């Protein structure tokens, strides 16, 4: 517990609460996370493959993660901690999970701060503290954690009614290829902004990144003709297929989805409700 308090004190020096988030700059995890030892990364990837087998040899998976952990592989630390929390392949031990998260923080791995945010918010293995959870969350986002950026973005939009700030966080996470951020952007533009073509763009992006719900949203639109779109059996079937493939294998990704199954413009709003009806996406990062 003393270690946690000491680490939290360090976090507090860098952020004092959500008021600091207005100065948020989009940082990507790949630019801040500690480099991974190549041999350790091989063990990590081997463990990931074994973890998907059924039945999985969890003891072997845990052993491989432990080998990688000994070479400071922070992704392996995260995954091994999950095994300790569930008791898969190792004896269930919340304290060992916490120790691994703290080790990630010592390495300045953004995901470690996010993990500790979750644990302190829930009070699992540590004293429950919303304030501490927020501090860890902000530090994680500042270091580029897409999970943290997505969570903060959601809080800003729906709890604090600061849409512009929240969207900045969500877009930063989405640019890192984080599917949940893309899905949440799709939901925002559908419900809060009613900008349907932009919503569909992000649902498509979510599906491409492996979020089945994104494909299901698009399938539903072209099945029922929602939001002034025309019913389109071909598009409906294409996204139904993507949805089923993701149901069978959530690890699938569809990097060419927008090219293979493009979405038509909305009959009323075109490709973007806030732009001229004749505007078309250019493929640049700032299109949406």
C-alpha cells in the first residue's frame, strides 16, 4: 500500500484532476511505451496463441508470460496479472496482479496506469478511491493509453457535457486503432449529433478494427432503411458476414473494409452533414 501511495504522489505532481485535461495533447502509446525485448516478445506471442486454444494450457501460458515478464515485457505483465485475477494457470492472487501493475508503472507503461485506475476505482486489492482512479486515468491518457483516452472522452461528453474535449480524446484513441473509441464516436454522431454519415464512417471503422457491434449497426441501417438511407441488400449482407466472422473470431481485422464494402452517401446529408452535399471524403486524416 505504501508503494501505491508513493506512485500516486508522483502521478499527482503531473495532474490535478479533469481540469488539466483541457490542455490534452494527442499522444500515442507507441511513442511512449517502453521498448519490448525481442525474445520476450516471442514468448508473449507464443503465449497469446496458446491462450486461444480450447482447452487452453493455462499453466504453459502463464509460464511463458512469466518468462517475458522477467525481461520487462509490459504487455506480458498485463496479461499475467489477468491470469492471477482469474486464477487461470496460477493460483488466484490479487496482490501479485497489483505487483505486476505497479511494475508496469515503474517502467512508465501507459497501460499500467490504466490498470491501476481500474483497480482503485473498483477497490480490488487496494483501497477504493475515485480520486486516485481519476489521477491514474489522466496519467495513462497523457502517456497515450487509448483505453484511458476513451474512458476520459466518454466522461467528458456524457458526464461533464464538454463534447469538444471528449471528442478530442476519442479521436486520439481511434487514431491508434482502438475499436471501442471508434464505436463510441459512431454512437455519439448518431445519437447526440445526428450526423449519420459520420456515424456510419466510425461504425465502419469500428468493424474494421474488430468491433462486431459496428458491423451490426451498419447491417441494421441497410436492412431497415434507417436515417434516410435506402435499403440495400448487398451492403446488409456484406456487413452481416463481417458480423458473423467476428462472432466466430473476435481477433479478426478488416483493414480493407472501407474499400471492399464502401458505404453510399446519405440521401439527405451526403458524406458529412456539416459539409456541402457534394463533398466527398479525400482519405486524409482530417476528413472526419
